[in-house]
């Protein structure tokens, strides 16, 4: 993990926005796993999603696109 991210996490904890670095990272991992599982279920039900649909969804939800999700990498 880049040092800048570690420093930011420590600032978040010091500011009371998270209980600990560990709890913050655990929540991020939990959320990412849930997202990857949801995307995998969508792909199982509907097949590979068109890139334009993924781009629209990411823009609408305000999330960065990461084409290296385990579900995408496994397909």
C-alpha cells in the first residue's frame, strides 16, 4: 500500500472517522467483495455486461472503474 494512503488512513483514524486502520481496511475489503459478488451474479444471469453499460453505471454511482475485478479477470 502506498505510503500516502497509509498516511491518509491514519488521518482518518485520528479524526475519529474510523475506529482503526484495520477496521477501515476490513470494511473496504468487505464492500469490495460484496460488489464483486454482485457483479458476478449479474454476469451469471445476463452474460458479460457491455462496456457502455458499465461505464454508465460507474458514472451514475460515482465509482471508479477497475477492470481487474476478480469476476472480470475470471471470465
